[in-house]
């Protein structure tokens, strides 16, 4: 790359360390939340113990024995193996390293494109702002890393560097067993192939086009990717599973991350800001904008608008676009700025280069390194962090409540807050759950009962009786109405409470 060395500064390594160190520290100090992690570890434990992937529900009494696709079984196995080796702290460290590596790859790609480290850092941080809400410990982490790898390889391929293109089908064999976003690993090269083929057919003159030979090789890779996706316990049925998950009304209605993007939220504003910046750069670029870039941007913009959990993918594809189009449109922006009164003189004012102070750079790097080490899960418990960030496991996890149930020796049917189901599956395997975050598993009648009971509808006790419920494990923040009517009912008595959870048992039980 001809401009790799352009714009280099003694502070460049410090900028890189600050950006990636900040991402690492944020993830490393982020506790494990209760919703999605724990049941995956339980599946990993089963796979490790039996050597087979379950095919039916093993954890609930409301859908027991029903067919279920444990598509993320490999992620669960990795989580369980890591937990066995180094505990939850090592799991958090693996999460932090994976996320940091993903954004480190994006930063490196942006630097290769722009030849300017600080612009690459800025583009990467924009991507991080959009994706920060998806950095919880769960299988999606592996999709973030693999998506970054695919994006780097495909971008380099379009720039004439073939290294790594044959690796994509091999990576897909792992991805299809790690997380449902594996479809993006197929969609990305297909979008590139469509855009580059269109450029070749219309004899596009605005940017470099892939040769027919290279398009043929990319077509072969796309076919191999499609075949690689069949290497999973369900074979071709995996496509129907992903399709049903995307259209399941219960999933979209009960999970906040599946609702369309709302620009009135901080995450929505960040998404809109980055999407708008890329759109502005594409417009300013004008007729020289690469059609393949427009196609990829449009596809991932639509994906991000359709669901909150999909915003992060636009951030990842936006970063290289910002790095590539930013320097190209700067002359037009500068020309417009030159027309503003007084600003032209300020821009033309000569600036002295900053003197090199290696010792200051070294001091910054040392302090940043100390901050990174301090963020490690083994160390952070001793820091004056907010109470919610200090433990390895999030305070919203019902640790004490589940321990109480285990110690009491109680067995029976339990009604509980949906988010508690995952931890129950792991920590209390003898207590079948009512529901959990495998929302697509449970029929609509189960969710109707769950919502009616949670909202304390007039027949809430009748519904509990129909399911043979003897105990309630309720969340103070998520189920206040049900807590209120349970307190007032003569049929229930409080047996346990802490800051987040209250347990009621049927009177006399």
C-alpha cells in the first residue's frame, strides 16, 4: 500500500493502545449477565460429558422433550472448557481478548486503507460506539470476531490481495456451530460478488474492478461457504431454524434487542450518527463512489434498522468506509470550509510540528498498560469501581435465590422471571424452568400464561394452579405487579428476599 507510512506520528502507537486498551478494559470489567450465558455453558457440559449434541429440550417442564436446535453448541463447549480451566474470570478474559482482537483487526484494516493511524483509530472507535451494547459474554462474541476476519479478508481481496480467501469456508465450518449470525459470513461475500460483478458488467471506471478470474474464484468460495454451512448437527434444517428465529413474533415482542432501532434511544442515536456520517461521505464522493460499497452499506443499514442487535454489523462495515472515503472527500470539505469568513485564514495558518517527547509517550503507554492490567477480572474487584461493575457475575443474577432453593431441597414446579431461567439451568439442573431466553422454543400459549401471570391478570393464580406451580421466584424490577398481588394473597407466603429477588411459596407447602 503506497500510503501506509503517510501521516505517521510518534504518538500513533499510543493512540492504538488507548483505543484497543479502552475496548479491552470495558469488556474486561463488564460482569457476566444472567440472560444468555449460563444455559450455553450447561449445553457445553452435556456435550463434553456425552459426546453428542442434544436435539430436544432438556431443561423446562413447559416444553420438555420438544425438538430444539442447539445451534450454538460449539460456543457452549468453548465456554464450558474455559470455565473448567480457569473459572469465570478466564471466561471474561477470553471475551475481552476476542472483542479486542475483532476491533484490532478493523483498526488494522482501516490503517491499511487510509494510511493514517489516527483516522483508523477514529473509524474503529465509531464502530465500537455502535457495537458496545453487544459485548456481553455470549456466543455472539464469536460472530463479531469471525465477521471482522471475513471483512478483512474480503476487503483485501478486492484490493488485489488474495491472502486468506481460501480460509473462509474452513472458518465457516466453525461459525455455523458457534452462533446464528453465520449467515452474515455467507451474505458478505455474496454482496461483494454482486457488487464487483455489476462493476465488471457495466465496465465501471471509478474504481478498481476484480478480474473475471478473481470473480470466478470468489464464486467458488461462495459455493464452498454454502456447503460449509451444512456441516452442523441439523444439516440443511439449520436454514429453516434461522429463518424461523428471524420471524418469530414472540422473539421480536419479548426481547428488546430484536425490536427495530429507535433513534430516541442512545444506541439509536449512535447508530444514526455513524450511518449518517457514512452516507454523507458517500454523497460527497459522488459518482466515484464504489457501487459495491453502496450495496454493502445499504444492506447492513437495513439490517441495523430492522433490529437493535444488528446495529453492530453496520458499525463494523462502516469503519473501512470512513477510512477509505474520509481522505478522498477532505478536499471538497476543505474547499467548502475555505469559503467561511475568517476560517480560510485559520486553516492557512502555518502550524509548527509537535516536538518529539518519547518519554511522555512512554509514560502514557505505561499508564495505559497499568489500566489494562487493573481491568483484569482477578484485579478489578479491588478497584473503586461502581458496585455493578466490580463482581465477575452481574448483581442481577439470582445467585442467592437459587442457592436458597438448592439448600432447601425443594423440588416441584417453579414460576420465575424469564431472565432467571438461564442461570437456573446451570446452577439448579434438578429444577426445571418455566421459560428462559430460548424464546423460540416455547409455544405461544406458554408465553400468554407467562405474561398474564407477570402482569398479575385477574386469573393469575388459576394459571399458576394449571401448571402446578408451588413457588415463585420474582424480580423486583421486572415483576412488581405480581409481587404486589402475591404479597396480598393469603395463598402465598414470602420465604426469601434480597436486593433483586423475592421468593414466595404456596401457603402450607
